[in-house]
């Protein structure tokens, strides 16, 4: 039986002034009802046995996880002693699950803060990924067929097909976030996919690959002496530590609806809008605004007149005001100026 691990450790400074150490990004409620983490957990319940769903997070986030996911088995919370990016978190999770259930188990990983609205396509994509990982000694990732020349996503350059019926291809290379000109070229070539940051592999295949391509992590890691060994691990992403170096990486190509909720602009794109194209959340009063996000997470009213194509977010840490398309830079600026 396959296991799923939700990665829920990041803070999300690009959503300043809302997010913080006390309110990580995965707690954002796009629809005002369920958080991104709750949505991720709900999607996985339709694929995996409840007992096989885990969350990896840092120790200071454990109370958030228990509160938001009360039905999650407490022992299924995998706790990092320190925040060390995705490579150590994924290594810890895979090693722990291999020790508990054996190296033949297929382990899959999902970010806690993605928005996926077409769940039927999502389920088929993940089933294909699990099948490929179970049948072959490959590290499987998921690639989204681009809908536009995105400059905020990494890309996967696909090679020859591995299993046609699963939509599985060899990975030639991973590409960093491109310029708009390069992204337009990727879109025309058809063999470049958005990197969704979703993975699946047999535990023993992954651990062997880490010993070969990321010895700085595998050699320094010890489950029996976790705190001391984990503190010494490098802060590095799984793409940089392993996926860009390994020679047995496969990608499942999919057209499923997918969005990495990276900043307020993306929040606005996916949120509900009124007849004037505005998204309003919280105690907000507006007049003659168009195409604008107005979000108020405080107890006092926010009144706005005459803005077009702006983002205004008010929360306990401060207020963000910027033109749309500039929210990521502006939020980081605000977060760093505190």
C-alpha cells in the first residue's frame, strides 16, 4: 500500500503581511472555508487509506497540524527538529517510513499549499505516478502541461516515453524559472512541463539514489541520533540535491488543473470575483474599484475608493498596497523591512 506525505513546513513570506511563523501559508483559506492544507488532505483521502497519509513539518508547526487536521493519526506527524528545506524533510520521511513498513513501500510527497480544482484528473495522475514508481526503479515526478509562458515556475525537459499508457517520460533536465522569452519558447516546443513538486518512489530506490547523488545528506543522517545529525544537514531542495543529478528520473505528464499558490497575484487569479472583477475578503468597503484584491484580516474596517488592478492586504503585521503583478516583490520587501 502506498503512503502519502504532505510537506507543511514553510512560512510563505510572499504572502506578507498575513503569513508568519504563527500563521504559515498552508493555513490560508482561499474560499473562506477550508485551508490549503485541509484541501490537500481531503484530496489524498480519495486516493490513500487514511492510515497511510502523513504530514512532515517542523516541531513548532505541530500544534497547527493537529488543530487543522484533527482526524490525522498523531503518529503520522513526522517532525523535523529543525527546518532544513525539502531534501532533508523528504529524506527523513522516506527513511522513517522505510524503517516502519519496509523499503518496498511506495512513498509519495505533496506540497501543502497547492491549489488543484480538477480532482478527477489529479487522482488519475497520482495513480499513474504510483504505478510507475511501483513497477520500475525510477524517481517519479509530476509535470503539468503549460497553459501559458509562466516565469514563476521551474520546468522539466522531457525525453523519450517510458510507459505510454501512464504518460511517463524520461527526464532530460530540470530548468530554473525562465525569462518570458525562454518560457514562450518552452511553450512552443511542447516537451517542457511545469515542475509541480510532487514525487513518488519506492523507499529503497530513493535511499539508494540519495547515497549515490546526495551523500552529504545520507551519510550525515541518523534516525537514532536525529536532533544532532539533522542540525548539521545542509539546507537544500530535493531538486538541487537529487532530482537534477539522478539518472533514473521519470515524469508523469498531465493536463490537470494545478496552481502553486506562490503570491497574492495567484491568490487573486484563483479567488472568486464580483461583477467588477474584484475579490473582497473580510471587513471591506469599496467604491468604483475594478480588478482589485481587497483583503482585510483585522477587526477594523478597510475602505477603498477608485482603485483599478491593485492588491491591498491588511493584517496584523501591516498593510500591503501594490499594483497587480508586483505583489511578490512588494510582499518580500515588506517582510524584510519589519
